[in-house]
C-alpha cells in the first residue's frame, strides 16, 4: 500500500490517519515537486544547440513549415 504524507518538523506525517502497528517497517520515497523539476539536470536544448542555431543558409522560405517535404518528399502543407 502507498500512503501520502509530508515532512513536518523533521518527521514524516501521513495525510490520512492509518492504523499501522507499532514498529512496522516502512519505506519512504521522496517525491519531487514541480518547482524542483525545472532545470537542475543540465543545459536546455537551446543552450546545447546555441552554436548551430540560425546557421543554415539558402533555405526555402517555407522550410520550417514544409521540412518533411524537403527532407522526405511528403506532401507540402
């Protein structure tokens, strides 16, 4: 079973009352909040590709919209 809770004053407090027996073994998994998932795992794609962004020359004016046409021969949009 999984129970949800939070940390209060350094102790894990379950959100709903649960009748666990005294001394029961439990495992605690820390869930990441949306605020923590921002950008702590390295550079963004834009940062990684910054050296090549905007470097392509002589492309057709509709290349971004019809890239599948120019790359693979798919119908134009």
